[in-house]
């Protein structure tokens, strides 16, 4: 698989929003909508047979700025905010990992995650952090090799679904 580093967030948003709910069951991450990105925002496209089969996005974003958004979400839905903190000065957030359903369970997600971390370290990042549901903690720590997890918070959305989140992070090597 070839991996392209890009700043074409229009392509990323279009690709992820064009997937069925079965193939990409997430709402587009607020921090990667085209009106939120800046020159320190990147996406990875994994190509196979002239098709994009995987994505990842990452950007320089202080955890303090990240928490302003999430604090508002927890407040809006009367949720619980655990006010976590993470180490580092040059902090990078990542999200929008997607692997086409025909390519899953082949290690592509792990390869994309490793490449994303390499790119962050090359940019001088000292921390890569991401959010995940509590149910995905072991995958992030054991398979993707994040160093730590801390509780972020939880809330019940308007459709009655309970959402519980962690922050996972990796310190640069």
C-alpha cells in the first residue's frame, strides 16, 4: 500500500462523508472540518489499486484548546467532564482513521497509525493524542501502542446513547 501525506482536507471530508454508516459510523471530527484546519494539519491517504482504502488525519493542537470544545460538549449534554491533562508542549491530535471494509483486519490501520506518529515526530511533536470510546482502550494501548489513557468524560446524546471517552497519548521516542 502506498501512503500519501496531504493537506487536501476537502478530499478527506468528501471521502468520509460519502461512506455508508456501516462503513464509517462516525460524525466528522470537529477539528478536521475544513473551516477548522490550518497549515499544521495533515491527512494520510492509503492507496491500493488506484483507490483510497484508508485515511488518517493529524494536526498540531494544544490539549488546552481541545478541551475547550469538549468541555462545551459535556456541559451542553449535562455530562461528566474529568478535566484530564496530558504531558508535552508540542501536542498533536489525530482522528479520522478509516479503513475500507474490504481491507480491514490486514494491519492497515496499524500501519497508518505508525506512519502518522512518524510524521508527527518529524514535525517536532512530542505528544500524539487521540480520543476513543472506553470500549476501544485495549486496542489503542495494546495494538496501536499508545502509552497511556486517561478518562475524558461522558454524556448521553439526544438519541439516548451513552458516550464514554478516554484520551490516549503517545510520547515521542
